[in-house]
C-alpha cells in the first residue's frame, strides 16, 4: 500500500459503495455464487443424471427386464419423464435467477410486509 492508498472497505473510499461497506462488485459476486448453488439447478442436474442412467438401461437393458410391466419399457419412459422435469428445472433457474434485495428493502428490517416479485 502506498502512502495515499486506503484499505478496501474503509469508509470514505470509492470502493465503499454500500451502506455496510459492501461494494456493488461484492454484491454481484455474492449473487453469482448464490445462483451457482441454487436448489433448482441442483435438483435439475440430479434428475437429468438419473434420467440418463434410466434411459440407457431402457435402451440397452435385457429384453426380459424391459418388458416386465405388461410390455411397457418402464425404465425408458420414466427416464424420459425425469429428463423433461430436470431440463425444466434448469431452464427455470436460468431464466429467473435469484436477485439480492436492494439496500432500501434491507433497511426496512424484519417483520415488514414486502411486495411479491413480479411474474
């Protein structure tokens, strides 16, 4: 640090943009990290993984196992349904990412009635 440099997050510096010393860049990083581990993405990824396994079993499994349920390939159809559900979950997470609350909303404190997000 030079003689005129101030530490990051110290009040009075240009890096101190937020009310609690959190810059907009830090808020963007936090929102990005929250979106990476969004439960919708995790659920969608697991459903897609299990769907691929079931589809492979439905396509390449033995003929006797595939047709045990009155001639219906249950593994294949269940895998296709799970794949559709998993893709829809991932699409939902990507199309409507979580957005952190604005500082004005946070200042209202707990117990305040807030507007529902617009759909």
